[in-house]
C-alpha cells in the first residue's frame, strides 16, 4: 500500500467521522431553530388573540352592558370575539388554529379534546404554570401547540357561569342549562391554545441542512485535492527521485546525477545527506581503485 493510499484512507476516515458528528449536531441545531421559529409565530398569534380578548373586555362588553338590552350578546364575550376574529385568518391559513377549549364549556363546540384537556389539567394541577408547549401529529403533518391558562378572574364571570338561575335567559335559551356552570373564582376552566404547522419550517430547515452538508462535502473534496497535490509535488515525487538515485548508487552505476532540492525542509535535508553520501562513496571507490 503506497503512501498516497495510506494518506487518503486516513483523510477519508477522519472526514467520515467528522461528517457523522456534524450530521448529528447540525441536524439537531437546524430542527431546534425551526422549532423556535414556529414557537415564535405561535406566541405572536397568542398575543394577537389576547389583544382581541382584552379589547373586547375593556371596550365592547361595557358598551353592551350600558345598552341594557337584556339579551345575552356573544360579542361581549372575550373568548367568542378572539375565536371569531381568528376564523378570518384561518380562512386563508387553514392549518393554523386558535381555540379556547374548556372542560365544561358554555358552547359545546368549545369542549376540549383529549390532548387539549391534558393542557388544561396540567394548568389545574400546577397553578403557577404560565405556558405549555407540545407537539403532535396531525393529518397535515407535525404541529406545535402553545397553551396558556384561562382562569376565572373576577365575579363578573360568575354571573353567567355559577348557576343557571343567575345566567341571562337568552344564554340559557341558546346553550341550555347544563353547559358552562359551576365555575369557581380563581379556577382554571379553559386554555388558550394556538396550533401552528411545523411542516414548512422543518422543510426549510432540512433544505438548509442538506445545503450545509453539501458545502461541507465540497470543502472536504477541495481540501483533499489540495492536500493530494501538495503530497505529490512536495513529498512523493521528490522521494521517488531520491529512491531512483539511491538505487542507482547502490548498484554502482556511474555518473548518477545529484538531486538538487531547494529550501530548508525535510526533503531538501534528505537530498543533501544523500548527495554527501554519494560523494563519500565515490571518494571511497576512487581510493580503492588507486
């Protein structure tokens, strides 16, 4: 096995090890970055929904109370306003969802699914928990869900959600006397849940990852070519010439040329040593002939 082959085998083995390590860590980094991007989008959506809730509670609900129509107005409910507003967004981006599921909702369409109930129960079991993030598989691909608790914050909420006899008759007429009652002050009854698809972000991350690995391979190939050229011109070719000269000298061939190597590197030092040995051998042979 020649020097070039040994060198390239060592170089390729080192590259493959480095490539495997880079593959593992870079893939994790790109996926983590994609997840962070999706989570940031989810937080922006959550902030927008919370802004609608706040505006409804501060501006819309008092106006309807002052109007004193005696009817239950869904538009005065922050949850209804936020979810209705988001449906206009969902019309264009169907994979994005915003819900306010509850374990015991007034509107049956807001009843929590199993995975949404897990979020709510986690908030109920850990009162200080402000946010939860989870991932799940959907028919359209992987999705990230961001959840925040909804607590009964004031007595006004209990006007509609304590007992049926205190709730507006129009609300009972719309939703019945069995849904959304029995809430307690300070209780976590629901959650804001934003779900954002991860497919696009993961596809972008995968494309960047593949490009990074291709660049890494290209850099390795360039380095390998440069190192092989350096090995050939600086080591192998001079060593082969030195080997031929040494072989000719050992066979006693007359008029063997000297190897002239410029510089102060190891090959140049070896050539000077070989030339001195050759001259010494010539002198010794001349003395014997005399």
